[in-house]
C-alpha cells in the first residue's frame, strides 16, 4: 500500500466488500491500514469526530438513565485523542459505520456546494468562475466536520424542544468542547440539514394523512416524520435518494428550493432551538416568560435582566482583553471568514448572539436589518470558505467588509 489511487480508496468500495475485507482483518494494525486507505477520513482533524460518532449510539430521552448516558457520551468525546490516535481501539463494525456515514456526509457536502456556489456566482463579480470554483480540500473538511459534530449532538440530545434543568449541563458540556467559531459552523450545518428536510418535504408528494384517533392525543399518521429525518442524516439521505429514483427531477427541484432561501435568509431556522445561539450566554432578548400570574413577575424579570446585563458586559470586557484571533487554513483552525468579520476579536458568542446587543437608541427596523445581515452572512457560508473565495465574495457582495460584525451598530 505504498501508493493509493483515487479508485482504490476504501470508502468507494461496496459495503459487502468492506464487510468481507474487515472480517479478514487480524489486528488493530489492519484496521488502521484500512482507515489510511480512505484519505477523506484520515486527513485532517475530522477523523476524531467520526470516531466520536462511532462511539455514540442514539440515546433515548425517555429512559431514566438518559442524563447519565448523555454526560458519559460527552466525556468520551472530550477524552478522545487528536487525529488518527482517536481510532485506537475501535472495532470492525465501527470502522464500517464510519465509512458508511462518511458517504452520507459527502452527499450533504456536495449538496451544500450545489446550493451555495450558483448563488455566489450570481453575485455578479468580475471572476464568476473563481468565486464558484469547486470546493477545496480544506473547505470540504470544514463542512464535513461541522456536519459530523451536529450528528453527534443529535444522537446525544435527541429532543430539540426539551429544556428541563437536567439537560442544561449537557448543553454546556457539549458546547464547551468547541470554540465559538466551531459552534457557529455546527449551527450553520444544522440549519442546512433542516432546510434540506424542508426542501424534501416540499418537493415530494405527501401521502394522504389519516387521523389516528386511538392516540392519547389524536395526531395524523406520519406527523413528526421531519423530526426523525433531521435527527438522522443517513435516514434523510436514503429517503432523498429513494425518491430521486422515482422522480429524476427531484434533486434539481430541491436545489432550486434551497437556492431560493438566499433571498430570505432570515427565515432559515434550526430545529434545535438550542443551536440558534449559545445557551451559556444570558441574552436579554430571550428571558423566559414568567406568566401573568407569577408573583411580582415584573420585579423578578427586571432582576433577571439586570443580572444578565452584568454577565454580558463582563463577557464583552473579557473578549476585548483577549489576544487577537489569527485565521488558519486547515479545518482545525479559525476560518478566515470568522476572523475577518470580527477583525480578530476572540468572540465567545455565536449564532443570534454574534453581534453585540443593540444600543438602546437602535430602532426596531435597524435591529431587524442587522439580524437579516447576519443571517445572509451565515447562509452564504462565510465560516467554511477559504480566504481567496471570500475575498471575491466580499468584493461582489459589498456589505461584509473587514470587521463588519464588530462595527455593526456604528
């Protein structure tokens, strides 16, 4: 195996052949040799995230042991060694699972590129071919890594709307594994998967729904299907490919649907509300409602808001005192788009919290314009692209100058 051609990559083989090859392996060294035969897996830091996924089965929220199992899963993720060292001790079945899911990830990476690059090309820049060039290796790695990390989170925390006190530590522990720019990538990847599900639902015929009255709360048959599709990227991919085998135009319909989001990026949503912004950051815009019958609700809300403002201001001061962040080129380093937008500020916020809170004098219209600008920046994929591509996007778009996030309220 001194040289490996593209045609001999392990991930390109049929699953039945993979099973036969791996069944014949006699040692962990053999498994490592198989992994090295798939450069898309072993190159870059993403292999650690694939290893974490192979060690994380989907958890069941409704078991008594859920919280303990979730915290253990986060701890296993945290304890993994970097790079290929993370694969030490994994089994044959886990290797097969990694390679199978790698195919799912590459499907979504290709789909992401197919929906973003035409929009970038249409911006009208002077170099449309360069701005819409195929993704580089590093760009594919960034998108891949974000998708795998999202899938790990979905397996650990499979209930998007659940927020009871026991799972707060799970959020903070998982989010704490990553820098803010990495969480921005995870959040953006999740929003894309959710959009793909919406496109799939909009572009495929839906069977006539039948009301199931025998349920404790009557629901329609198939209701909530989108929920499971978003939780399991492999399931969503299989459904799309199955439908595309019947409707040859499905993929183009879905691409058109997703490209249409570029005109209304503010309507792009996350199924996981906890992935819209950092839960650890007490944003005064999202205080929990207390209800009209809560005793002294106004005073309690005022106290919560004052405390949140203190924490927020302390965070801003800490960010200002940090050494400037420097952009790198690999998937494991801060991306140019993040560093450039913040002018090197080591920001500890992401998602909706990326801009600092609006000054009191800012009008509602101004606040909405800022959030729409942030949404477009996220939709265009700034946290994934290389510096060369982004320089062309910035020149064409005209509204994302260096430091625009830091100066957004000026």
